[in-house]
């Protein structure tokens, strides 16, 4: 007996959730990049050095935020791809279903909580860098 309702309705719900996150994250990334100073730009004589330092620090923070947003966008795209091929919600490492609580909180989560913790502790910084194939 089904306890979680129509699976295709569940997929449609997650697809909508992912598309909303993709739109919001994409808009945030665009705004973030627009506010960053293009590389090589220097302050004019009218500006004090302190202002320039603040600007550089600000840019660095912006770049880190942009990187994080880009990684999330990539993960959202990958999750939408998994929805298409029917592997969405299945942890590729242990083959178990990813908990619904986790998918509600992080719809683009590629792994179950346990395997993600292992991956985060693993050697190297491989999060979101699995590449094509
Ligand atoms: Zn797992």
C-alpha cells in the first residue's frame, strides 16, 4: 500500500521546489556578480586608501558568496537531471533513499546525510566537483 501518495506528484513537487530555488539562486548570483568590481579596476586619486581596502575585502567576500551560489546552482541543475532520469532522492553512495526531511530542507542534496558527512570529511575538497559522467 502506498503511504507517500503518488510518486509522480512527489517528483513534480520537488521539481517545482528546485526550479524556485534555481530562479532565486540565479537572481542572487547575478546581483552578486553585478555588485562586484571588475578585476583590474583601481580607485581614483579622490579616494582614500582605507576605502580601497574596504572595497577589496568586499570583493573577496562577494566572490566567495558567488562561488557558493554557483555551486548550489550546479547542484540544483544536477538534481533536476536526476529527476529526469529517475534517480532523484536515491543516495548514489549507499543506494538508500535520501530522507524526505533532508530533501525538504535541501532539495538538491546529492547524498543522504550520513554519506554527505563522510564525503565532507573525506580527502580533498570534492564537494560539487564530481564533473560530467
Ligand atoms: Zn548514503
